């Protein structure tokens, strides 16, 4: 079971992300994509899975100005 300080830390983190406009979304990733994401992190191209996924989504949906979404 998680300790109280850990739970509070996660709640603060999620609250700060929501306040800046981020959204938490849970999705299922096909096995081959998951492996490719893991490989991109392991090779050092990205620091985290989140960074890989954000990059892919921005590449697909964001215009040159990162704040303008199509």
C-alpha cells in the first residue's frame, strides 16, 4: 500500500498538470508500438515514454506553433 506522503505528492502533481491544461488519458497501445516506444527510450532518443508519445501526437496533430492544434 502506498504511503500518505506518496499519495499526496501524486495528487499535487496531477492537480498542477490539470491547472496548466494537461489531460490524463489512458490508452491501450498495440504490442509492436509499445516495443517501438520502449526502444526509442532505451536508445536514448527520448527520456521517457511520455516524451515519445507526446512527440508523436504533436507531429500528427499540432501545427508549427505548438500552442495551435489543428
